[in-house]
C-alpha cells in the first residue's frame, strides 16, 4: 500500500533536489479490536493511525522554480506554515489557547493527531552536509516545537451491550407508540361509523314524513276532484 501511494505521488526535479516531492502524503489506518469468543455483550476498541510524509519547505532562490512549480512550492510552504502555527499554539502553556486548524487542508486532516486523543511523534529528516546547514537547523527547530505538545490519551471503547440494550428500549418505545396510534385510529373509525349511521337514520325519518305528507296531499286533491265531478 505504501509503495502504491508513493508511485502515485507527484515528484519533479528542482535545482535543490532531483526527487522533490510536490505534495504531502497521508496514510490513514482504522483499527478495531474485539473479542470474537464473547457474545454480543462485549466492548470494542477502535483507533486511527496517521502516517504523514511532509514535503520539504522550499526557497525559491535555491530551487529556481518558475511557473507551476513555483506555485506548488508556495502551496507547500503555506501548509507547512499553518501546521507550524498549530504546533506553536498547542505547545503554549495555559488552557485558553486557540488553535486555528482551518488555515490549511493539512491541518484539518491532522486535527485529531495533534490536539485530540492521540500520541504524536515527529521524525525529522536532515542532511549532515554543511551546505544544507540552514535547512537542517530549521527542520530541527520545527520538530523541536512538537515535543511540547501535551495530549491526554484515553482508550476509545464502545460498550456494545449498552448500545444494544439502548436500541432495544428505543424499539419497544416505538412499538408502544405504534400500538397507541392504532387504538386511536380504531376509536375514531367507530365514532365516525356511529355518526354516519345516526345521520342516515335522521335523513330516512325525514324522507318518510315528507313522503306521507305528499301522499296525503294527493289523496286530498283526488277527493276534491271527485266531489267536483259528482256535482
């Protein structure tokens, strides 16, 4: 996996380095640990491992880059500066410190590795040659600040049995709510049926009375006509 990532990494020669990396490399590994011999009532431990290969800081006067390569070097230096500012803020004493992780994508990715529940290790790659004295000194000063970062390490543990019991209680509560809604629906249907039957009964009685009145009127009219004809 590491070899595959390195092959995909962009490298271009400069005046200062024939195999200069034009980007940072980040490897993230998620780890979970559980006891397979137990039942569902178990604890699960989980952790993340970050391995970051930072591209080296570049000076335009030494690399003599132009155009696109110069812009790449500027982006690399900007992200390294943002990371250095975060390291400085984390290494300061006091609880009222503010750490700005938003200045760079690199610092946003490394937020948990720097100031979270983690153990941070920085390895500096320097050259023993005297011609690279300034670069080696700056690199050592950069890495030295990381020693003063104080973190509180604790185990990341999930109690699976607790979560299962919690979910079972939630499911039971939802079932009770569904049953309550069903009972309310049945009660409303009964009320609606009773109301419709009462309305239909009143309507039928009204129609019967009206029909009798019409029949009596017709009979009276027929009697009057018969009496008139006899006269």
